[in-house]
C-alpha cells in the first residue's frame, strides 16, 4: 500500500518544526554575514581596453587584404601574448612587485568579444590603486612587446584605468552571499525537519494506530482522573492505624 502525503501533513510538519527551521536559517545567515564582513578581504578591479588596428599605414605587407578581419584574428593571439612572462616580468620590475609572473597572471583577466578588434584587460587586487597601476603597466608593456616581437605598430590603448572607477570593491558581495545563505539554510532546515518527522516512529494519534496495525479504531478511552483523592487518603490513613490482635479481632486505635 502506497503512502501519500497530503498538503495538510506537510504544513503540519512545517508548523511542528518551525523553531528548528527558523533557528537553522538564521544561523546560516549569521555565519554568512560573519564570513563576508569579517573574514573575507575586499578586492578591487581595474580595466583597460586595447584596440588592435593598423596604426602605421606603411606596413602594408601584413594588411594586404581584409585588414579588419586580420585584426580580429590577431586579438586571440594578443590575448595570449599579454599573459606571457616576458610582458609580466617587465611590470613586476617597474612596480617593484613582490610576486612571480604566475601570481601576477592569476590577477589578470583578458576578455574578448567575437568579431571585435577590442579586448579588455582587468586586474583584481586588494587595493584599487594597485589594480590601476598593474593593469595600465601591463597594457604599456604589452604594446611595447608587440612592436618588438611582431614588428608592427597595430596596438593602441583605447582607455586607461582610473582610480575613480575602481574604488568600489567587486568582492565579496554581501547581498548575494546573504541571499544564498538564506536559501541554503532554509532548504537544509526544511529537509532536516522532514527527515526527523520520517524517523519519528512513535504512536501519537489514532491515525498512527491504523497505519501500524492496519485495523480501524473503534473507540478511544481518555485519561481518567481520580475525583475522591481525599477520601481514599483518609481510608488508607485509618487502615494504617489498625492492629490485628489475638482471636482475629481487629481493633482500631
């Protein structure tokens, strides 16, 4: 026989475990707020845009046909070159950074748009001023390196990063973190409430008896309270002072 759960049983379970659900949900939100505001370090990003286009019209050998399409294809190549240790080491030396090229690469993000001659370089650090300095230095070092390696002047810095646009932290995001903690805490607490209800096999109502025995309940006897407690206590007190003497005679003192 399949058991079905009605909406009334669901709401009854939720109402029964409402304190547990509320406690776990609020605890999850509190932990998320504690981690977000006290343990997580704010990070700031700064971005610059680089344009790939032929700046020197004398170099026509590379751009004989379909120059725009060629520039678009070079964007993918340049997005790889910009993360090359040759470029990054120049930035480390210029800014006196106490890190390796791989560590600096982990702070950078290169974003490209399909069929576009522009790509964006973003640096994310713990300081807005450091993010601005790093991303602008990377763009300058990349432009210089392309001229040496590719022997072309087809890279222009379209817009440099500024401190005013980078002084707002991008992570952590308190609103999103608290919302996620609320949803997760609510889901966990509701699941735990139904699990505890499922594991609770004690008999509490007539319906529980019918489910266990498979027999209908004909009647229920409620708890009977004694209404003559004082009389019974007096009788037992008198009986305690009776003494049995010889001849089977009972005499009360």
